[in-house]
C-alpha cells in the first residue's frame, strides 16, 4: 500500500518561513506530478504549487515569488519552502501525488498538515 506522509507544519509569525515535506512510501514504480494544495477555513481546497517528475513547476498567483516547490525523486519526496508568510496563508496543506504502483496508477493525498500564521 502506498501512502503519503507530510511533515513540517506549525505556527509561525507573519514574515516567517516554513518547509513542508511529503514522502511517499510503499510499492512505488514511479511518481508523476507531485503537488501541494491547501484548504483555508471556510474555503475550498486550492492548488498552491506542483512539480512534474522532470522538474517543471507551476504556482498559484498567491505563491509566486514566496514559495518554492522541489522534489527528490530518489527519496520520493516533495518539499515546499514558504517564505514571507502571511496570515492568509493559514490553512491545512495537503500533499498530492500521481503514483504508479504494481496495481496501476493511483491519485494519492496526504493527511494534511496545519500551517498557522499569527503573531
């Protein structure tokens, strides 16, 4: 069974930084696009950033210039470095990955990690 495990959330003051990590484990043949999404209180889940296996990235407008997504294919891990954090970045952040396993392709989601930006 393949799963995604996120880490790195927490409470940070405005202007601070956080790094989120998401590691895929289990019977993995390959991983396609990996990404980060978030759901703020009272809002729908939205894309933050995603990265293809070859390293092509795209970001939500709210993340451009402040967040950086990267991945380590050897470790099946995706990272999100968030700088210049704002209170409006407060949300539960979810990792997503398209994973090819022995039984085929699966679109996986992590359990979510809380990010709170507050003074």
